[in-house]
C-alpha cells in the first residue's frame, strides 16, 4: 500500500559556463530532484520527477541574474591561485575561470552548498584545467550572500520547471504567474527575522514578488528611498509581530505606511504573530496569522492562508 507524501523541498545545483572554453557558449545549467519526507523526518528523492533546465540563450537571462553571476565569477577569481613576480619587470599569471559549480545536495534545514567548485586554467597553460573546491567558511559574509542570492533564483527556476512538469503529467493547463508584490515588515535581529526570511523564500518560489530588505537594500542605497519604492510597487504587506516590533522606529513607520495605503488604495495588511504578544492598537481589528514555532504541516497551512489573502481569494464556496 503506497502512502501519499508531499514534495517539501529540492536538491538542486547549477553549473555556470563562462564562455571561456572552446565550443561552449556562456550558459547556466540547473539540475534538481524533488524530495519527500517520511514519518521519521528522513528525506528521499523522487527520481521520476527530477529535471534539467538549460539557459543557453544568454540574451534571455534576466539582467539581474547575469550581473550576479558575473560578480560571483569575480569573487571566485580572487580565491584562486595567482602569481605575480617582479624581477626587472612584472610577470602576472592569473587563473581564468571556465566553469563554476554550486550544488545544494545537503538535506534541510541546512542551507549551505555541499560543494562550491571552480574549474579554471592558468593563462600560461590554457589546455590544462584544474578544479578548486572552495570551503563555505572561507567566504566572507557578502560572498556567501552572493552565492545564496544566485541559488535562490536558480531554485525558483527549478520549482517552476517541476510545477510545469507535474501539470503536464496531470493534463492541467499552465497558468501565467500573477504579478503580486508583497512588502515584508519585521524587526531585524529579532526572533521574527528567521521566519520573515523563510516566508520570503517560499513566497518567491510561488512567483509572488517579495520586497525583503536583505535582498533590496545595498550599501550606499538610500534606506528611506528603497522602502518608499518597495511600498509604491507592492499591493500587500506582511507585518511580523513580536514583543519588540513596536520598539523599532522603522517598523512603526512601515506599519503606518501600510495602514495608510490600506485606507487609500486596494492594499492588504496581514499581521503575522511569531510569538504570543499584544498587537499594536492600530492592528487589533485585523485578523492575524499565527506562526509561532509551527510544525511543517502547520507552516504549509498558514502559508496557504497568507497566499489566499495576498491573492484575495474568495473563501465562500457558494459565491
């Protein structure tokens, strides 16, 4: 007797060819395999649904992704061997990157790559390639974020391909993604931060565009300008509430901005409780979603409740 189990996450990886190898154009290849979890918490791959995505037409690769891949290439180049000798002149030998491989084959909840490798050749020996395996701990925080940001986009493509494959197998039509965008308001360096990040990833995988400060605000950016831009382009706001939320001036301003938009525009405000605490006075009449240490199944149910609210799904089956 078979047991129906839900696909909960993916093993995935990508290979980025830089176009510096004879006969290989610049491209990115994505491999993935969906995972299901048994009653004991063990994960196993669903081989018949594994897939492969090739993005070979570089003109079709989103500009933001190509910029991140080029930045990743520069990061990896600084970590490879290089030689510079000055004896009556300078001899500089640099490593030339051919391929970058990043494989997330570790089981959840571990979110770091089990292998980050670079295949390269030295400019003096272009026919001889070498593989360098980079340790995650050797990367700086900004370098780790860059790798993770590329991986997040790659994972989204894998989920999309998997969803299309399942729809084809079940003879369901492929529907265009809806253009919803959601602003996430939470207190940084608080108990709500990990939950906000988890929700940001999961909503993004469902093709809901997310404004999440870690992804949107870079060094040198105007914080006020970026937040204003985020609200302007959003049609919903998730407010992650815990006891220290109102102690943040930024959070209070974001909450007031969201409530003002809810009054003047077709804008949705969704309070999310990540601990038992009193809601701010202005949010008390809004129904909240309770996300305090949810189990895996509870999280899926609550996430569905959040997405229903974002899409403004009518819950009445007779209407």
